C-alpha cells in the first residue's frame, strides 16, 4: 500500500520506519507523522496526517449504497 505524502513523495505504509503512530482521537481517527525516507541525506519537514475513522468510513460506504455488513470483520487497517 502506497501513500503519496505531500512534500515527501511516495511512502510505503508497511515500511513503518518512515512513519510514527502518534495518537487516536476521541472520534476514532488516527494521527500519523510521516518522515522523509531520505532523512539522512536531505533536510525535509515531516508530514502529520489524520485518517478517517472506521465509523465515518462505513457511513460513507452506506451512503454510496454499499452493503456495510460485508465490512463487519474490519479489525486492522493501515
């Protein structure tokens, strides 16, 4: 899974050495800090990203007409 981080380029989400999990917000969203993969070669700022909570994602899918019962086994996601 690749995430295109603004100002940093492509970041492979399974390459955990390039991101830190910071916190979970009260509504279930998670906050990450992405680091440049070339941080030893070039000074670049990190990028803070807040994802969408599973609940809001499922609500959006339902609004699009998806059968959200097919997603009831979501236990882990990036």
